[in-house]
């Protein structure tokens, strides 16, 4: 998994807009992946499934 090591402003806004209960269920590592990784692990997709728009 590649990390960009840079937090994307749009991703930060998306993270901030998540319900508190969802954010509380993310580990610190998952939060970091959410904010800066080019690819997410399947577990993170599963936790965020209801918030992901599939194209």
C-alpha cells in the first residue's frame, strides 16, 4: 500500500463529515490510510461501505 504522506484537504473534509460513531470505530492506522493512502484495505471499505459512492 502506497502512502502519499500528505493529507488531502478533500479527504480531511470527508473524514470530518463522517458521523462520530463511524470515526470512533476507525483505528489510528485506518484514519491515516483514509487521509493519505492511494489504496485502502478491504476492511476499511467495509467499515465505510454506506458512505462510499460506487461509480
